[in-house]
C-alpha cells in the first residue's frame, strides 16, 4: 500500500518541481505559459489591487520564503512592498543577486524617465514608467526573457520551455494583428487619465494623453487642478477619461458631469475586473473599450 501511494503521488511531484513566486498576476500567467507543468507559480499581489501599494502580510512572507525563484516587474513598481518581504523571508533564492531572481524591467526600454528626481515631482519612478506590460508588443519580449530565465535555472527542461514559448509566440502574434486592426482608427485620439499607467498602451496604438486627474504622480487631485482640467477638456475635446480600477472615480465623475466626457475603466492586470481572466482577455478588453 505504501508503494502504491508513492507511485500515485510521484508524478505530481515531478510535474511541478519549481516553485516560482511572482509579484503580479500577468507575470504568473506568462511564467505558467512558458513553464507549463514543470513549474508552480505563486502570485503575491492580486490584480484588482493598486500595484504600487501591497501590504506585506505574513502569508506573503511565507510564500517568498518557500520559493525556488522570484520574478518581479521592477522599475521600482514594487519598491514599497517587495523588498521588505524579501528581507523578512531571508530566502537566498530570492535575493536580488541570485541566479534565481529576475527583474523584468532590466530587459525592456522604459518610457517617461525623469530628468530630475525629487519629491516636488510627486511619487515619480526614477527608472521610468514601470507599467511596460500594457504594451502588448512587450509581452513577447517578456515571454522570451522568462523562457531564457527558466532554462538558466532548469536546463533539464530546455526543450519544453522552448516549445511552449514558440506556441505562445505564434498565438500572441496572431492576436497582435487583430488588436492592431481593431485600434487602427483610434490613432490620434486625445485622452485623459487618472494616473499615467497607460503610457505604453497609448504609445502602441497612437493615443495622445493630454492630462491626468492626478496633478502629480501619487498626489490626490486638488480643486484648482480639477477646474484647470475641465477647461482643458472643453478646449481640446478628448474622447474619454481612461481610469484605473483601484482609484476612486469620484473626481472623474465630477469632471464628466461638468463636461460630458465619458469614463472608461481600464484594467491593468488579470483579475482587475471580473471578466479579465487571462492576458488575452486583458488586451481584448483594453482594445475594445475605446469606442
């Protein structure tokens, strides 16, 4: 009976032999697409949370402590919450100088890098805008980076990771073509945002951001700034306010009431809205939301 139990459970053990912690759901989905049955992803933050602010709960410390590797977004997006988790977990496999640590921001070109960094500019990211995954073209770059990372720490399954990547690449390139066609007539549209988290999406499809409800990154909107934004909207006639899901829409609703501009919720990650179940549905929503 003991041998039978071992035989029943042995295949499951062999299938998911790498326990990989990732900071956000989109990274988990990408890593699982490439790693397949040979990895188990542990996602630290939920998709409907503000990605800048995650409470480092004891349960998250345990997840980092038990990880065989860690993949983070980087660009200082996790600066307020992930370093404390790593420090308290004291897991050498998740240290920033470990072979089993991957910072995705080191492998893409960041937009909006500030010339000067001081607190007068708000909560700016010194390395540049960290929301690079919202350009769907960057998803292929990130998938390739993750493939190479998995091979570097688990060369035994190199062929599996390469095969999974090629399948993902073919599927994603097909979808890129469809999304490009869908967004073709949106090029040049002016938009307002709450926070400039769609910089990469806007660049990919030619949308022009002319203002943000936040006067500065991370700074709540003031009455003065709100009235200035209302005047700007009346003058420039942008199509819409592209609003994230984790900030209150109260100010946006006030602006909409005064100007007639519509508000469109724009999810930033898997799980940010109920229907966003995977990477494909994320970009299906984003490219279909602006009408």
